[in-house]
C-alpha cells in the first residue's frame, strides 16, 4: 500500500507540473493563481487522510481502495485546473510544433489597382517542424477596417490546399495572398496580417490547438517605390511555371446536344471535351481536375411556349431554371497530355419538368488557378422543348 501511496503523490505532482508548464505560456496561471496551491494542498491532504484511514482497515483490498481513492483525488485537478495533464499536451504543441513553425521570406509584388486602393501579392513561406497534416486559416487584417479582399493564390501549389495533404518536415511551402484593400500603401504599411495554423492530424483537437502568426507590411511602401506604374494586373510567374501554363491552356470545346429539339419529359443529354491546347502535359493533383478548374452547366429559358421572348428574371440578368456543377463526370487521371481532347458525356433527367419553349445550355469553366475568381470560358448551345 505504501507503493500505491507514493505513486499517487507522484501523479499529483506530475499533474500540477504539467499545469505550470502547459498553462504559463497561455496565461492560465495568472488567471487563476490561487487554484494551483490550494488544490495541490487539498489533494495531498486527501491522499494522506485516505492512507491514514485505510491503514487501520484489515481489508485485503486496501491497496486497491487506495488506488481508486488516488484516481478520485486526481479528478478535480483535471476538471478545475485551467490546464492539467491536458496542459502537457498544450506544452507539447507549443514546444514541439508551434514554437518551431517558421514563417518568413515575405515578398511584395504591387499590381495595377483602381484609384484609392492598394492591390498587391504578398508571398511568404511556412516551414513545418513535424511531418503531418496542417490547416492554414484565411488571413485577416487585425488593425484595419474591413472591405479588404484577401484571397489565397492556389497557383503557387494547388496540392497543398487539398484536405489531408501531408506536409513534409523542414521543407518551405510557399503561400501567396492577393490583397486588394481600400487604402494607400502608406496607410497599409502600419498594418499586420494574421492567420492561424492548426495541426489537423491531432484527433479531437479544440480551438486551443492553434497558434496565430502575423506578417508585417512595413515593406509595402518600398515595394511600390521599386515598381512604379504601369504595373501588371496579374503577378509574374516563371515562363516554365506549370500551374500558370495550366491556367492558360486548360479549356473546354465542342459542346453538342444529342438533339436540338426534344420533347417535354425527355432526358437532357450533351457532350463536350476538355482541351489541353498547349505543348506540355498538365499534371492533375490527386487525380482531381476540380483542383485546377470547375466545370458547371446551367439552363436558361429564352422564350415561352408561344415563342414570346422572356425578359430577365427579377433575381438576375437571365431566366436560369437550374444547373449543376460537374464533378463525377470529370476524368480522374494523373495528367492531361499535350493536345489532348478528353470527351465528357452528360445525361440528366433533372429537367424533365420543363415546359415547352426555347432554351439554351450554358457550359462554364472557372479556373481555380486564376488571380481573380470568375468564369474563364463559356460555351452556349440552344435547344427547344416541343410537345
């Protein structure tokens, strides 16, 4: 029983040592300075009292009773301490992961912007100390008013934005942010960008399991002075950059309906091709073409049953009656060869309810690699639904 008592004392000491190590960096010790010594004394007194009572007992299970009592004594520490053995986990996160994440090598490339606004690309690197899955949050201005557009540029490396991507330890990963803010470079020079990093490989991680990082924009004025107008509208990339090449050469073509005149209630069938119009193969990350571009279609009603043209609807410039983003229909292959034409066929019964009239099918390509969001290409094919 003496050994059980000593083990219980050691566990209490470890619990409070973990609290000090794991909570001091987060300010928990200063938030509750009296909990630490008070609870420690109560726990030690409870262990001593339990040992004293069980020593007088003749039960052969005294050691087991003392072990159960020791576990019960440890429980209040887990509940009431701002950090206890769970604080040891926080300490490991701080010292093994968060404190060793390196964020740096920030560069700024000014871009053409409208009057009164600053538009530029901020590029920085992140080096992770431990191999695993991480999630980098959106960046925000913490000391500037809103209305600033901040968007990650997937063209730097679309694979690292895939959920479940495994980052290697010690390898620098580049992140680029397109920033369009309603302020002058002089005003933004005092601003800081902040973002958070979660080690998403942890199971059941909480909102505490992250750390904020900040990047100063003090070099913004100098960057604008080094790049006088006229400035480019898009960031510069190397001539052999594969993702810039993919953005410019991945296109759609040859949109055809199975029939230009169909009957009400019949399925809608059409086909098109995905084109690589260049002389190099385009790699497809994770065999998911949606990481490079998104393809969707929409159906618009042009005229009613009597042939009378329809005016634009109250919710937008078109009379769109429905549409869908194509995901399962897209090919799953590691690359699109140079000059390739990948045929895609689509058939749907989702619009069998459409009344007779004139319609048009719009096929839209949106690039995930473009500097600004929006459609890159649109193909249109008219068709008619008759009785």
